[in-house]
């Protein structure tokens, strides 16, 4: 008979065979039959597979799913979430992880490169809170670094859309982490690794964990604690590729900065302090020359093509793999109250993470002095310094800020002064800390007690509360009001000196009012309640028609609290923006039906097995955004709903006894993605961008732009189809091949892509003397009669304006070679796997009629990676059981990214790295008990009594010592591994921001060795 566990219990059972034996999405098995029809049929466990809510016993379903178990993860040399992300061939686009200066301490999956938000991450099949800060907050991505691997039972990766099953977000695919809910015994483990055998600096990573579980046939209790830390970190200067932002020798650009002490002027070379003064802690004499062109202390002859005299190499101070740590605690409780008819469960997970990237000292831009009546910098580059400043070396101003003082008089200034607090603060840092909480409680059960018709029915209801809270401390940034006041100060003891040489430092009194630590926080809460039901409706000749249906509610609550300087657009070195609050309520109903048209027990030629799955989900949204004061946007509310279907087909045309197991599969789905809360809030983030104003010549070259959300967005929609084949030939036992072609067509994509120039061009002003005052372009009154006033602010809102088409081929191969097939002794097993992706097409359409699609497949553009080819090749050896080599396995993993195009029409070379892994598990049998005269086999003495034989506890015994060295070694696993054995640098990428390589897919970690010890009691 078929035994059906309850809904989520199915997710905890054993799924398929190990990945290394079949990394293909679930292999072929026979269909369901009744025990009455065939008493020899074994009991088959049906499980929930990601992509469907209906349990199944089939190993190959209609959807392409890859499953990774802890044993697979260890053999692949995957040690953490960043390694997992880099391993997946489907990972592309803008990737966020713990490698790279621009990270925020989170690791986010981006399947297909469609953007992080287009994929869905689940924990035990249910949603979790998005990240609350920085990139995770703006992309609304889930942080998988919050899920330590010792807590994971297995990971399912669905490479297909599933909005009809899981709702919004599930366009690019679904990554489902199943946690451990059943464990017996005690496991203690630890690992340590370092980069000190390669060309990089000494960077260590260690992890320690404790896992304990107990229970009986009714109760399961699991507790896990995990601690991880990366020490030291690797800096850009530690590898030749990234040590200098002067990338021309590699075929790239000059990326060093002109913002450094001792520099004045616009485009290079500008003016520098003469070398003797530049490389000193001093500044020129105060008020010693009319201007920079006439000063004997400055020169525009910059003879050095390299070195900090020409331009500043900030890469020497940036961290490429910053220090980080994590502490995590998890508990799970399950109790059968009524023999599977009623089960109570509860889970709790708490994680704290810390990430500490460092950067070069902040460059002084934008100017703290503004164009009168605007937030636009008075100096288009660098800062303005009043002539009255006691350290200003000039006597004649090159500009005057009009009406600066209350009496209407202007402020004479020197513009274009560049500075960076190299010695004032040293490197600045962005300290990210996250506190993440997850709590589950619920009931589930089987319904057989209501009658035979319901014996296959299962139900589950529960509540989840997920909360992510983040804090970002920006240390070493600059207060614009504080800097403005210090530059206006005429007292040399407290005034700020921006004319210092490269080694100079301002006084403590001057520094105290200028440099600040900014404090930004964010919270994201997700309450979720649900009811689920599944079972068989009725029987057809080919088998039962199965269904799943359910109700779900989840809320989203997002808050961003900005530092007061950020909130008022008054910082230097940090992204200024407005705080906000936004919330959403989502109600959902879903249903799914699986119909077997033919099966192994009822079929005809060409249709050995055919089943079709129909799924549909409808969701109702209600959301609210808070008001924004500048420019004023009122609080808003909006509502909409979406209803999307999916049809999946699984077809086996022939009985496997003829040519082997051949499965054809395919699906068509319509998907949707509701606008994220961050995309909807009208709160803006500030930038200063160049524009050309077609309506007004008084508009300055660079204006203020605010990128904001849009409360009136509507959902993105997608149309997806996949079709594939899985084949295990009869003529070569152990070989399985699969290929799946996928296509995603996204419409109404949400982007803030066009920028201030687009807003200015497409929002013509009214005729003078009327003044344009929004909603997207704001202008000042004109001083010239009949002339349109200058732009002071342009809003760059999110719009439903794009469409995209992505398609490609996922391919996998597994071959298992058992040495015993040659008719000799068993020498073990070799397993070869190939897992790759070919991105055939990736195109965006900007939304204008007549515009062509913009192809980005095979490109690295604006920090986004879309290589044509990515693949992993693995080879493993497992020693034979019942021999002295039992417990030994070794493997090699080759990671390959094919050549793709760079930003500047050059090519990014292919990158290939090799990993090696060796594991050994001690399996020592207890010694045979020694024969002791007078003792029975059970170590007790048999004494004949009058009526019975009784057993007497012996005085001495030869019992095996459970605390001896054998017991300590038994069930102990030692693992040794090396990542990037050949210490290969990633290929140079000119389009990278600062480190000279594609940080989304590669790392300069170099050769990394590690050892792991794990003991099970």
C-alpha cells in the first residue's frame, strides 16, 4: 500500500537518492498501485517536492528540481552560503554575497540573473522575512547566510516558475531550505580554513557547531547551535589584480580618484601641491597668492603616471573579503498526540550576523555649500572654501555665493578644493549587524479516522512569525553642517584645513565637529498563517486523482529609520535618503490537481505513463505607504489582485524495460510579482547627476536627483515555459542524462532606469512666469523675464516600463560506475556529474514603441554578470564497504565560467578552478568479548535454582569499554579540502567598480585549505 505522511512531515522524509548518485531532478520509479492488486508491492514513501503541494513517490517529476543533502554539500566542498551561491550554474546578474566591498553582509540567490527579487527563498516550504537594510532591503531579497548548514536537512532548487503554487516572487525559481526536525544522538563538529598557502593574505575562517536530538516514536526534539567567524579578511591590495585601481595595464580604465589632499581643480591633471609639500603634513602659507594658478606652492605639471601624487589609489585600503561572524541557535519540537491523526509542532531559530567592510577615507563631495535655494552643490566638484578660512592660501575668490549672510551679502569662496581624511580618520567602515528571528507553531494530521475515503488525506494549519532587524553604523563619514561651520571658522585652533598635504592631519577640535558615525536601522516583519489540505479525490484506471488546496495570509511590515543627517540630505560619504514605513496584507487561495491518464498499471503503446498537473493561485493585496514631506507626497493606499495558472506534464512514452527510463516533461505557467514595499514608498535617495536642460539655459550642469518608489505601481507579469528530457539508458547502467529548455518573458518590469535626464526631457515646464513645481521636475523662479527657471530637483521614480526575455538550457549528467560490474572484487564506486547552464538569450526592452530589445547575454554590464556558459564537473570515489577502506571518499570539483564580453568591448577570459576534497569516517566494530571461565555469553553467571534459572551480575567482566579510544574514533569524520588548488586569479573585468574582477561570480580568495572534524555520539 501507499503510505502518505502528513504534509510537512513529507518534507522531512528521505527524498530520492543522494545527489551524487543522481543530481538529476528525481529519477524514474513505478507508479502507485494498491496492495490488494499486487501484494508484493513495497511500501513507498510519498513526499512533498518543491514545485508542487501534492505528495508524490515519483523520483522524476514534471518540474526540474535539484536536491542537495548535507553529504552532497560536504563532497562538493561547499562550506557556506557564499560557496553554494557561487556553485550554482544558474546564478547570474547582480549577486550579493560576503565577497566584495560593496556587500551588506547578506547572501542572496539570483537564479537566471532576473534580479534577486524575482526568485523566492523558502524555509520548510514557507516564506521568511526579507532583509531590512542596504541592498537586501532595496532588492527585497532573503538572506540565506541566516541558515547555517548544520541546521539543514536538504535543499531543493526549483529551476522553474511557481507563482501558481507559492505566489508572488516565484518567477525565476524557488530555493527551499528544509531544516532538521528529527535527529538522534549528539554531534559535535568544527572546521578551520585559511588562505595562507596562496598569494592572498592570511585570512582564517572557523566554524563550530553542536547538534543534539532525542525522542521516541511519538516525540522528536532537536537543538542546534552554530558559530562561524571570518578573521582578518582579505584586502584588495593582497592580490596583484586588485591592488591598484590603475587598470590600464590590464586593458581597463583609470579608476583612481582625484579626490585627495593637496589637489585643486576639475578634470585631471588639475593642480597639486608641489611634491615637497604634497608628501608632507603641512599646507601652504595662508593667503600667500591670489589664486592657484599664481601660487608657487601648486603645480599642474604632474609627471608621475602612477602613484598617489597623480591620483589616489583607494584600492590599497578597501577590503575584498571583509571580516564577519555569525551566531545561530535553533530548536524543533514535534509530538504525535493522537497516533498521526493530530501532531503538534513548533520551531524557533535565532541568528545574529556581523559584517565589517572597510573603505578608503571619505572623499569630500558633495559641497556643503549650496546653490542659493537648492540642495545643489555650489562647486560642481570638490568643495568650496571661504576666503576667510584661516588656512586658505589664496586672497582672491573665484566665485561668490550670493545672499549668503542675513544682510544679503555674499560669501567669497575658492571652489574645486579636493580633500580626503586619510589621516584624520583612517579607513572608514560600514558595520552591518542583523538580528533574525523565526518562530513556527502548528498542528497537522491524517484524516483516516473519518473513514476509508479520507485515508489519504492530510491537513496542516500553522502560524509563522519572521523578523529581520538590521543596524548599519557608518564610521568616518562627514557632517555637511559640521564641515560648513568648520570651514567658516576663522580661529586656526578650531577651523578645518582642507589644504593639507598627503600626510597632514587636522586638529582634534576641528575633526570632532566634522567627522561622525551615522546610525541607520531597518526592520522587516512577516506574520504568516495558513491552512493546507491534500489527498486523493477518486480513482481512475491509471491511479488516483490527487489534489491540494489551501488558504494563506501573510503580512509585510517594513520600516527604515535614517540617521538625521541622512534624512535631511546632509552627509558626505553615505547615501542620503528618507526614512519610511510601508505595510501590506496578502490573502491567498490555491488549488492543485494531478490527473494520471496512464500509468505502469494501465497504459497503451506510446503512453506508458502520463500525468498532468493543474495549479492555480489567486492573491488579494492591500498596501499602505507613509507620507513624505519633501517634496510632499501624501500617505497612500492601494489594492489589486492577481490570479495565475500553471500546467505541468510528465510523460513516459515507453516501458523502461525496452530502452531504459525515458521521461519527457514540460510546463507552462503565468507568473506575477507584486511591487516590493521598497519599490512603492515615495521616499527618495539622493544623487547628483549631469543633465542637459532643453528648456532652460540657467540650469547648472549637475542637479539633484532623487530616486524614489511609486505607490501606484502594478504587478509585474511573466509567461514561462519549460520542456525537457531525462534519460537513463538500459544499455549503460548508472548513466542519467537530462536537459531542460526554459523561457521567461517578463512584462511591466519595475525599474528606475531612465534617470533625471528622462524626467527633465519628458516633463516640459509651463510658460513663464509660472514656475514648475512637480510632480517629477522642480524649478526655481527665473531671474530673467520670459526665461524658464533652472531645474533644482528631478524625481526618478520606479515605473512599470520594461519587458525582458530570458531563455536557455540547463543540462545535467550523472554516471555511477560500480567496480563490481566487472565480475571481480568490489573496489569501490566512481561517480561523475556534470551540471551546467547555457544562457541563450537575455534581452531587455525599454518600453518605447519601435525600440529594439537590448541584448545582454554573454555580457558583464554595470556590475551584472550574464555569461553564456557556467558549469561544474565533479568526480568522486567512494571506497567499498566492509573493507579496511570503508568510510573513505575523495573527490575533485572543477568550476568553469566561459568567456563573456566586458563593458568596454573587450573579452573577459574563461575562468576555471579546481577543488579537492578527502573525507574519512571511522567505523570501528567493538572488539569481541574475551572468554571468561564461569561466565555466560551475556556476561552473567547462570545459577540453577529449584524452579528456574536465574542470572547473577558477575563480579568481573570483559565488557567492551564504551569510553575507550575506539569509541571516541568511531563515527568520527575527518575532512580535508583545498579550494582553488592552483591559486588562480579571476580574469580581469574592466567594468568592475573597483577591484578589477567580476565580484558577483568570482573571488580573489585564491587557494583556500580547510580541515573539518565531526564526531557523532
